C-alpha cells in the first residue's frame, strides 16, 4: 500500500527510529516499525484484516478511521487515502479496495 502521513510530527515518529524509541520505548518503536512494514508490504487493507496488530475500524467520533495495536492501549490511527473512498453496496468500507492510507496519530484513545 501507499503510506502517507498527516503531518510532520507523525512522519518523524514513523520514519526516525530514535524519535520513535523516545516516544514509545524500545518495544513500542519496534512494534511500530513492524506495523509500518506490514502496511507497506500489503497489497491492500484486506491483507491486514487478520494479521498481527488487530487491525480494526473505529466507531463513534472516530468513525472513518482505523487503527492497529502498538502497545497495550496505544494505537496507530490512520484513514484510507483512496479518493473516492471505496465502499461496498451496503456503504461499509471495502477493505480489499483500500490501497493507500494516511497515518494520523499514535494515541491511547481509551
């Protein structure tokens, strides 16, 4: 998939190992790198649905966003970056057609 970043802060955390380790610790930085590698290697979002990291759609005020696990309650939050947004006939996101994502933030939203 194509991976982009919403702002320079999230780009720096995701692309600079030292910054990632400072923000997330050694284990968190490694897990983040693993998740980013998974994103970059996947043909589409469907390939990640059942992969390590518990990839899932968010609800409520975060509807339209997705997340994967980094640490216990810390998540990498992202949105599909395909335009128009690929949806199924019932209006749900078509994971198999999502070929680009934009990383938004790393956060504990619980």
